[in-house]
């Protein structure tokens, strides 16, 4: 009688394993609210905005200049000249 119970347990465990495998095989379809291409665009825009705002903050607050001067070409050419001068 004990062997029958063990066999039933083994069959039950095998059935559980099979059920688990069939559940794993069924892929859940995931609907994304924000598509991947839009996520990438948002990250790129946020990165660009943080670079611009950081440059404005650094030039205006820490450097003592005006924030709008960051957008002038002469400012960047002066910075590049300072960096390249050895």
C-alpha cells in the first residue's frame, strides 16, 4: 500500500512539473504603454537638456558669466583655446 502512495506521489510530482513547463512555454504578451523608440527619444532629450542646463548653471553661477552666453560660439572657442593651450 505504501508503494502505491509513493507511485501516486511520483505521478503527481511529474504532473506538477509538466504543468509548470507548459505554463513557462506560454509567453505572456506584454503591452507597453510607452514604446521603446519613444523611451530612447525621451532619454536622449533629457540627456541633452541636462547637458545644456548644467553648462548654463556652471557658466552663470560658478563662472560668474551670464547664462545666455553659453549659446555663443565665441564662448566655446575661448574654452577650447584654454583647454588646448599647454
